[in-house]
C-alpha cells in the first residue's frame, strides 16, 4: 500500500516539474508595443525522466520548445528578440532547474559549464558512490 502511495507522489512531482518547465520556458517578446509571454507545453507522456533515455528525450523536447519560443513563438506578428541565443539558454536553464531531476541536470551539464549552470540556479546532482 505504501508503494502505491509513493508512485502517486512521484507522478505528482513529475507533473509539477513539467508544469514548472512550461512556465520556465515562457519568454517575453515584443509584439506591437507590448510584452507577450510565450508558453509552450511539453508533453511528458510515457517518459520517465529519472532514467537516462527518458531524460534525454525530455531534454530534446525542451530544446525544441525553447527554440520555437525564442525565435518566432509560432506567431507571425511577434517582433524578433534582440538576443534569441540568450533567451534560448535562459529557457533551457530555467526549465532544467525547475524540473529538478538529476538525470536531466546531468544531460544539461554535458554541454554547459558549472558556471553557466550556476547562473540559472542549477546545482550538480549528488551521485551515490558504488
């Protein structure tokens, strides 16, 4: 009975992490003189981001969503950002921090320095000794 409760809790945390990632991926853009927030939901159905393959696929989805949000946001009436690369890096960093999943963090750290990670509040995961 306790194991069933743990599964429900883990699913709840995964949903919260996904929602946090979506919120973190929202990036402001200028449109017709006012700020617009782009939010792109990321489907995590069938993914176990506590496992390397699930985390890799989720990270890939984060990258695609950040690219769209920071380039054109799937809307033709948005003005281009002055620094889309900075927006992209911030969206990825904020989403990884919000998800707070060790496997996702390790994937992020393969392509980013610890200094870049620290700028977005990402801490290196603690790896258990074998």
